[in-house]
C-alpha cells in the first residue's frame, strides 16, 4: 500500500513509486541538484548518499535513510552554507 506523501516532501520520485529502484531515485536527485551533488545508493548500507562537488564549502558526505530524506538533507546543507537552492524545489 502506498503511503500518502509527507507535507514537507519534495515533488519527485518516491522510493515506493512506480520506479521502485533507489538507484534511479538517486540519479533523479543528482539531476535535481543540477549535478552540484554526486548522489548514490549504498547497496551495503541501504542508505542514500550525497557528496557535493567543488566549489561547495561542505566537504563531507551526507547520508539519509531514503532518497526523499537525502534531498531534504541536501537542501539543509546548502542553506546552512549559503548556497543557492539548486534542487529545483520551492
């Protein structure tokens, strides 16, 4: 059964959506950030990961349990470091 989206959830592929593959969701997140972040799904960790590209001031990885949470975390890191929101979400 598909759960209704959370109110703070961005409009993009959900892991339980028709795609159903976290690798595709990670690729979509990367395109949403206009390739300013490298996004992957860890097969062993079962987590979504993001690493910003240079010249982003944050140099560390970001981990989240779901692709939706990864996009939210990326937005938080970008906002904390004064980067323009590149995720294409309002």
